[in-house]
C-alpha cells in the first residue's frame, strides 16, 4: 500500500518541534483526504480521527525541498 504515497505541501518549518505543530494543524485535512481516496463508506472509517489515531494509521515523513522539473504552468485538475 505504501508504494505510491501522497505528498502534501505545508508551510516552512525550522525545527522538529515546529514540524510537529504544523502536523497538528493539518493532520485532519490530510486524514480526510486519504480516507476519501481509499474508501467512501464513512461507516468503515475510524470515528476517532485525532492526531494519535492519525499517527497509527499513517507514516509521516517531512522533506524540506520539493523540486518542480516540469517546464509548464501549474493547474488544478478539479
């Protein structure tokens, strides 16, 4: 299941404690997005979607650099 993981662009951070605060701020949105991508039946999804549950369900990695190598305009496919 972890062969093609999702990446989310988040605000810059300077250290691990700040990265943790950023995750605390955005984990709910990420949780909802990931569950919706996997399965649409809400009854099968966890009812408790707190940060602790998020960390049990997902492996989180922070990367400080994202490079766009495509020479073209960005667009939203929705």
